[in-house]
C-alpha cells in the first residue's frame, strides 16, 4: 500500500483544484466512486494479513472521513461562490430610468374608472363600496325587487349557496348591480348623501358586448330638495366632461327600473356609419345609462324617511363607456389577458386622469 500521507496530499490537491460543482463531482467520483482511489484501497484490504488489515483499515477510514469533510467544505465554498456570482449578475440598479419597452400598461377599465371618479370627485361625490358577494336583501329586496317580482328576470343572476340555510331566499348572489351599494350607504349614513360606487358586477351572459363579470358605476344623491332637474344637470355635465366635448346632444327616454320612479334612460347623440361611430354629432342615438328618482320604498327599506328626503340615482356600465370612448370592438378581449391587446389599448402608467391635468390626455389613448 502506498504511503497514506502522500495519497491524502494528492487527493486534497484534486479537491482544492475543483473550480465548480461539475469538477468537484468528478473529483468525488475519482476518489470515492465505484472505481475511486479510496474505494480501490478498501477493496485491496482483503488481500492483507489480518494484523495489517486491521491497522490499515483504521487508517483508511480516517482518511476517508477527512476527505469527505474536505469534499463537503469545498462544496459549500463553491455553492457560496456561485450564489454570489449569480446575485451579482442579477443585481438591479433601481436608480436607472424605466426602459420604455419594459413598461406595463393601465387597463382601459382602470383608466375609465379613474376618469369617472375624477369627474364625479370634482362635483363633490364620495366613492363608496360594498361586497361582490351580496345577500338578496341588498341586491334585490331593498331595491324594491322582492322575490317573485318580475323585474328579477331582467338580470341573469348567479346565486351562491348559503352554507347555513337550505332556503333559496337565504342564498347569496354575486351582485348583479352596484345599486346594492346604494342600500349599504343609506343604511350607514343619513342624508345628505352624494356617492358613486364603481365596482364589479356579475350576470350569466356572454357575447361581444356582455361578459359574466363586468363593471358598473352607481350614483346616488339624496337630500331634502333634490329633483329630476338636478339629475339631468349632473349627468349632462358628466357626459360632456367624460367625452371631452363642449356640447353633446342628450335625450331622456322613459324607462322602468324597480328602484326608481320615474325612471329614464339617457341617450347621447352620435353618428353611426358602417366604419365609424362618432359621438356628439349626427342623427343617431346611443343609450348610455339608466337613471331616475329613488323610489320611496327604497328609502323606507334603508331607513331614510321618504317624507323628508328624496333624490336621484343612476347606473352606468364602465366597460361599455371604455368601448365607446376608445373604440374597442369586443368586450371579451378586455378579460383575455393578452399582452398584445394591452400594448395596443392600454395606457401609460404615469398619465393619471384628473380634471386639471386632463382626463385621457390629448383626447385619445395615450400610448
Ligand atoms: N342597476 C341598473 C342595471 O344594472 C342600472 C341602474 C338604472 C341603476 C337606474 C340606477 C338607476 O341607480 O337609477 O341595469
């Protein structure tokens, strides 16, 4: 058997020469693998006389343990070196300016949300909210739409099982309308009230202009002398500000909603051609929102005295407004998570909508 001291020096040299994980593994195999140096020496022990075998076996075991420790230490050293190199190569200098092509985009719905809140915010409205999963009281009953009311059929409702009750009337809904927030607001606060409630709404519907999840904004104004004239003025100002036009033809058509009396739908003037839709001119009309004077039954259900207070409400579809304002043809694409679509229709992040700084900036999608 060779001199163990010099063998150890040789093997240690092999280990310390290894520069990376692969080289170290090769060294390990050469020493401890099936045909490795130490393994070979262990095998050769069998041929030695008993006394020598014992002696040599002990020394070899010590050598093996020492070499294994060296391998372990080297492995840790290499891993630390590799990690440090990786961290250095992945370092991000947060002080560098943003690279144009790496920028994310603001979704058109978020943009419209900002625009609508900026406009109503300047008129003195507060933003209110409520849960997406509602009980039937807030989504329907308090809005003058009790169970079996025919108007419930106007909306294709998704019901959610109530784990605590088998009675269908107790089941929850994913809210079909942000009107539910009217109820929540009046329950919490006595008039004067002036709120908008933007949020997600859900109905079982799917085509180019309907998706099962969509966005609405609800508006509610309650005070002692709030009239239909206030409603008309408020919505007229809103629509002009929103479409960034000085004049825009508007008409109100009588309509029906269970929670308002009288109820109306607001149309705006436009020009429809095969290739284009121009808002604010022409002989065509486009339905834009529903509105009306809050029904006394709604006030009563929310704890507001209808002999003392009255007011108006309105509801509009955010997605539809985005489609109209920015010429986006299919609603389903809004929620397809397609980066190419976002690049095309999205907005640069720092152009926040405001009444002083500009709504959509230059009147179009700022890209
Ligand atoms: N909640 C109605 C809908 O989803 C929209 C609406 C119409 C809201 C008239 C109102 C309103 O507040 O007064 O179709």
